[in-house]
C-alpha cells in the first residue's frame, strides 16, 4: 500500500470519527437530560489516571480536559475504522470489528483505572444505554467513512 493511500484512509477515519463523536455526543446528552443524570466523566478520569494527572487547577480546567478526551478518543477510534478499510476489511465486516474493538476497549479500560466497575456488575439498563451510545458512534462513523470513500471513487 502506498503511503499516500494510507494517509488518505486515515484522514477519512479522522473525519468519520469526528462525525461519530458528534452523533454520540447528541445521543448521550439527550439520554442524560431525559434520565436526569450527570454527564459521564469516566473517560476523563481514566485518561487522567493513565497520564498520571492527579489534580486540575479548577473545574474549568477539568471540563476542558474532559472535552479534549471525549473528542480525541472518538477521533482516534475513527482512525481505527480507516485502518480496517485501508487493509482491505470490507465495510460489512469493518463495522462489527470496529464496534468490538471500541466497546471491548472501554469495558476493559474503565475498570482497569478503577473509574467504573466491571460490566458484569452493571445493571442491565446501564449496559443497554452504554451499548446504545457505542452503537450510535460506530454507525455514524461507518456511515461517514463510507460516504467519504464513495466520494473518492464516484460510480
């Protein structure tokens, strides 16, 4: 594979990851408001622990960090979608593979950094909500990626 081809696929993955993150942001914001729950800070807590960050100057600094983690994480996983397609994985197989890697990573990482219990200890409704939001992300990312890929190769 040529470096320019790989770079092109990664670029599409970044754009698709941004679209997927935007879709997940909308779904999780609506769900949190409807259920009257606070917004999740688990990814930011895990990232802070992984990076060895113990404190923030204030709540605004933590909010900026949380937002950066949220968008960076989603964009990074978009790159994974691009890499799957760049290495010849069909769209039909890339979507479930992308989902399994993404959700599996979250289910492993959050308990590892002690910011969430293992999924087997969650209530069924919480598993369903988390599953739904990750499916929203993967679906929106897949849709955006495949549209970008079609625009490169119009029929």
